[in-house]
């Protein structure tokens, strides 16, 4: 194996179920100009000038990119048993059975909000009273609208729906402050700080696991097969622990991940392939606040599971020269590509 392992990449994606994502490409046919001399000049500028050629080239490249994206989406559908692929067995599969969410761990939920605020304050250097004032402002502006839609915020204990609402208020406050103060904030850095804070909360064994890795790493080179194998095993173990705690604490109804068999792991340690870890999360209680914030154009949203799992992967594979990327996809379990 080459000493340079910078090519090897660990991809990680969270698939949020029961929500539809729509992707569309728009094609507009070019019509001849009937505007006389002025139209002829415009046509000449569009077809012969450097700017016109550049724009047309970009359009062609955009169409090619959409074509590739469509092909990738079709492959993704086939790999996950959607569309035509799932009909090969003769009939569509039964709808996925998603259990109801377990009772929300109120103390843990409140701590997540505290960690979210701390992460934002740590990154921006703002005073806590400035943030709290903005949170109170957002709450005062939107509370009645949410209550009219059926949300009950008067109950004695924190409910899953109320937690999602408060997540919305806090994260919208972060975004409002960023916009109003014209602040430059690195979204990935915020996610990393928050993920690191959440990791011990959702994976209590993390300190012991990382300490064990560190002690074992003294016997192996950081990029040796043995070191990589131990690191990836620890990463998957922590991921499974996080998933289990997301469910048991009522944050999601169901969390699963694709199997990474020994053959894939062997190819990865030999630098022959990348690893893609897909984790469908059903019944994420913060899903509505995530979608609402993104629909409003904000880039910070409470994707706590992804933040925490990304942190677990990064810490487990630290020092091994691995590249880790993460993203989320929202999909409908009942989608058919036919």
C-alpha cells in the first residue's frame, strides 16, 4: 500500500425518510429573433461574443451535468430497491414499518439545545445575553403561528414537537444574527464543534474507545492495514452506539445503516475503494424544523445525528490520513422512479 493515502475517502450520508426531494432540469428552446436590426445585433452578440460563447458553453455543461445527475439518481434508485428495480420481483415491496418514537429524554434534549447555543457562541464570540435576546425575539414572532397550526407549547414537560419548535427558534436566531451582523461563519466548523459536544452525550463509550485506539496505535504505523482496520471498526462501533441512543432517547424512530462487509473493508485498507456509509433515519423529531429552515434559505439547521456521527468517524480515523465527507438526503420511501 502506498504511503500516500490521501485518495482514500470515507463517505457518509444520512437519508431522511418520509420526505420528498424533487430535482428537475429545465430546457428552453432557442427561437430566432424577429426584432429586426436590433434583434440581429443581439443574436450576433449571443452567438459570437466571448460572453455569449461562455454562457452557451456553461449551458451545455449544465445540461451534461444534469444528465449525469439523472444517471446517478437512477442508479441510486436501483441500488435502494426503488422504481423499476423493485418491480423485478413481481410486485412492489410492502411499505416500510416504522415504529412509533420512544418517549423523549427531556434532559438530553435540553442539553442538546444548550450545546447548540454554546457551539454558536464559541464560534462567534458573542455574549450569551445577545443570543438569548434574539431567541426570545424569534419565539415572540413565530409562537402564535405555530400554535395556530396545532402545536401545544403549554404542556408541563417538553414534547417532541415542542423540541423541534425550540430547535427552530434557536437555529433561526443563529442565522438571523449572522445575516444582520454580516458575519462570516464556517458552517462545517459549527457542525464540527457541535458534533464534538454531542458525541459523549450520544456515545458514552467514546472516551474509552478512543483511549484504546491510541494505546494500540503505538504498535502500528498510523496508515498500516492493522491501524486502519482497528480505526474503522471503532468508527462503526461508535456509529452503531449513536444510532441506538438516537432511538432509545426518542430523537428518531428508527436508525439503520448499510452493511460494510469484510471484503469492502479489505479493499478499503488496500486503498482500492472508498467506503460509503448510508444511514436512513426515520421519524427524526427535528425534521420539520430542518426543512423549514432550509426552505427559508438558512444554512444552519439541527441535523444532530449527522453532526454526531461525523464527529465519531473523524475522531476514530484521526491520524490515519483519511478524508471524510458527510451530507444528508431527504427521500420518500414510497417514491417510484417509473
